[in-house]
C-alpha cells in the first residue's frame, strides 16, 4: 500500500468515530426493532455491541480532542430509516453484512494512521473489537438457524 505524505490524524480519527457512532447497532438502540419471543439473545448481543461501541467512541473522541481537533459525529446513513420496523432476526443478517464493511473500513483507517502510532493503536484496538462483534453475530446467526 502506498502511503500519502501526510493525512491528518484528526480527520482519520473522526472517520473512525463515524464508523462506530453511526453504526446500525447504535441506530437500532433508538429505532427499537420489532422483536418476538426468542429474540432475547439477539437483543442482548446488540446491547453488548452498543456498550462496546460507546466506550470506543469515547476513546476516539478523547483522542481527537487531545490532538486539538473538533469531534465530528456524522449522520446515520439514510438507508437505516428503511429498517425501523423490521424484525430483529432479519436485521441480524444485515448487521453482519455491515459489520464486514466496517471491518474493512477500520482496517484501512488503521493503515492510514501510520504517522500517529497512538491513534493507529486505537484504530487497531477498535478493529479487534469489530472483529469480535462480527464473531458474536456469526454465533448468534448459527444459534438462530438451529432454533428455527
């Protein structure tokens, strides 16, 4: 991968923040998907992801401020509004797809933060968390398939 001469770490950290802060799990916290009996594990997994993402967002925002930057939260993708009334068991599949996209984007940002080792370390930690969330979603999908 060719590295540019300099990319502003604050801009890259803000991009990382948006990935986490404006994720589908964070959106669903307020949108409250339709659930039915048997969705308890899915709801719990979603809440665990949101809790982790909130902590990650706080750490990224702190890193932006430490570098003299302005925290930019971004907006939710407009496509999320189409998911307001979908069932949680359906949304788990979409969560997995979006999680894979997030992992790729976070990996790219971590590579691009080569000129700020502490920020790169934070990005790599958030990448590890994103991969753990993907694993949890895969396990949940397998459980749901076996139960159904």
